[in-house]
C-alpha cells in the first residue's frame, strides 16, 4: 500500500508543452509526407558532399517550398528543448513568469537570432565579396539546425514523458558533433577561396561573439 509519494520523481503534466509537442508532431508528419525526399536529402547533406551538391542543384534550401514549415519546426523544437532544460536545471530562474511566456520568449529570441545572423552574413558577403560562400554557409547552417531538430524531437518526448533526463547529455554530444562537422565544412569552403583572415574575422565576430553576449545577458538576468 502506497502511503507517501516522492513528488521529485513523479512526472508532472504540462499542458502547454503537450500542446507544443502535438503541433510539432503535426508539422513533422506533414513534412515527411509532403517533402520526404527533401528531408532525407537535408539530413544527409551535412555528412556527404554529394548530397550537399544535390541540395544546391535542386535549389537553395532557404528558397524551396516548405522551407518555412521546416524552419518553424526547427525553431519550435529548439525552443522546447531550451525551455525544458532551463526548467529542469535552472528552476529558480524559470519561476518568475508563466511557462507559456518562456516558450514565447524563447521562440522570439531564437527567431531574431536566426534572422540577425542571416543579415550579418549578408553584410559580411557584401564587405568582402563572398556572395558564393554566403549561400553555402547559410545552407549548412539550415541543414545543421534541421538535423539537430529532427534528432532532438523524439529525445525530448522521451525526456518529458518517460523521465529519461540522461538524453540531455546525448543531445549535447550530438550538438557538439554536428557543430564540429559544420566547422569542418566552413573551413573547406574558406580553403577554396583562400581568405583565411576574412574567415577568422567572420567566425569570431558573427559566430562566437553573439553567443558570448547572449550568455552574459542570461547570467545578468
């Protein structure tokens, strides 16, 4: 006979998160049914130059039909993962506002970060005449975000509804691996043009500095 519950181990329902996962499941199903070939191509393009060439031949990733849905899926998945992680490991910082407010704030911040980095890449390409490299860099960024979101979605479901919090460490390892592959691809793109100094300025200013500033802001908050 049960006389006492350990509430730290009991999975607490979260209606907002459940609704978000339902939206994500709908989007993921729609994408697989409608754009299955493109989804498979995007998933492989980061690991295979041949598949990346096929992506480029079919058309720019950011301009193809269904890219808005895929971007929406990616941002929502990343928002869910970020808010879930912060709620689990930084509960004192996540108790000031309703849960849905953090979901909204996270989505807006990630969307603005994505748009601002695209604009920054546009500025970089104009200043240094790197229009061809800009297109490839933006494509690889979109592919990395898509690959991570597709892998993260089922893991986040298991974390939320089965309590497998160790999957956070798996997701972190996957993210590091994808970022290392992405960095390798960026270096190969740059090596073909031979502008290492421009690449150093780009990487430090547009890829590292924004995240350092964001981290500092979060620490202050």
